[in-house]
C-alpha cells in the first residue's frame, strides 16, 4: 500500500538530513523538495521541486507547519539537540549588532554595558529569592543576553585594540574545557569523589594549579558586594587553615561588619542572603506601615515617630521597635 512521507528538516541546520529519513528516501518512488530546501540537499536526494507529494513519495521541507503534514502517512522530523535555540539567540545578536541593525546596540561597548550586567544579575537574584519561576526564566534570558552581547563585541577587531578578538564559540569552548578539566572524576574516570565537600576541596586544588595562584585569596573578585566579599575571603582563608582569631576584628564599623559576616559564614550561613532578606523584610514593613497610615487617613509621607510606631507591623518574636535581635548572630 502506497503512503506519503514528509521529512521536516531543521531550519537551524537545513543541510542535515535525519538518519531516520534515509530508508524512506531510498524506497521512495519520487522525492520532492519544496522551495525551503537548499539546492544541495535537493540534488543529493535526487528530488524534483514542488509542494505536493504523490503516493509512495517523500516531501522534503523545513516548514514545521507545511500543509502536507496534515495528510501525510508518516512524518519524520530532524531532531533538535538541547541548546539548539541558542543558535537563534546568537544569530539575533549578530543581526542587531551588524550594519542595518539596531543603532543603540551598535554603539555599545564592554564598559557601557557594565551597569546592565550588574542590574540583570540582581534582577535574576531577586526572582530566585521570590521563587518566581516566570521571572526567573525571563531574567536568565537577560543575563544570557549580556554574555552574547559582550562576546559579539569582543569578536570585532576594531574594538579590541591590539588584543586578539574572540567570539561566542571561543567562550563556550573555554567553558567546556574548564568544566571537563575540573571534573576529572566525571569525564576522565581517574578519581573518585563522593561528597560535595570533597568536590569543593578538589576544585580549589585544580584552580590553584590551573591559574598558578600564589595566595589563597587570589581570584576573589573584589568588586562584589562587601558582605559577600567578606564571606568569600573568610571561606577561602578558612580552607587555607587561617586561625579565626586572625580575621579582622576591632572597634571600627568595618571590622564589626566583617566579623559578623565571617561568623555567619563559618557557621554555614550566607551573610549576603541573610542581610538581603532582612533588608527586603524591612522594605516590606515600611510599605505596610505607610499603607496602614494612609488607610487611617494620615499622609504616609509626613509620619512622625508616634505614627510610625503605631502603624509598624508586628512580627512574632520581635520587639515593638522592629529589631530582630543581635545582628551578629544572623
């Protein structure tokens, strides 16, 4: 019994014919390729040009909604590998940055984009804190855009000065090499690591050898938020065996803040996350008090001490002044 087969090629890789389609192509009475199929593929398949396929024939197309799909007896689709949509993102970024693209995108430099890199990372951080998966998905895309944007700029020789240009493929290749090199127990089978703690220790050894670090604090990004920086320095030096009594301490505000962050980190608590949580709860309380005052007929922008205390939210286990206890124990 004759049948009609439609082979849908990937629009991203239109010259790749899926292996599953080869038996149908060999057995077909006739092969037809529509206008979306390249001359190279059409010629290799011995196809004529057209839009319809007769009984016993095979139609090649890259259109995922081709009308023949509704009447075909068999549909074979080229598989898309995980991450295939990243090719679309790279192509869009290239189009925006190329002549005839977006004037704003074309004017940006590594330096001009720094503010957006920081902002997008914090927006993603907030989405994760809030448990908002829709926002997380969107913000992950915005962070990815920053990677694509910087890589596209780095690929332009005129903007790199004497430095050798590199592109998104170089970035990805370096990442692959790093991940494989830092997981020999996974990819080489030369080691056995059974715990996350053991993995972290091995990572530090591999990074020291890889980057030829002379100090336990080499490689710590000093531009990160101060609380996170103090925590990172504490964890790095703790792994190096630094006695806790040698951590910064003293009467100064900076030393006291560092000591609080260090104590939290050594106790297994992320002080940056704790402080952010406290700050966000405080912001929520301020808004709640202002809404309560407005509901009571007061001007929320002109509250005195008594009004603030009267409308301030009361949380269990907290004093009427809104403190959460000793901040050094957070």
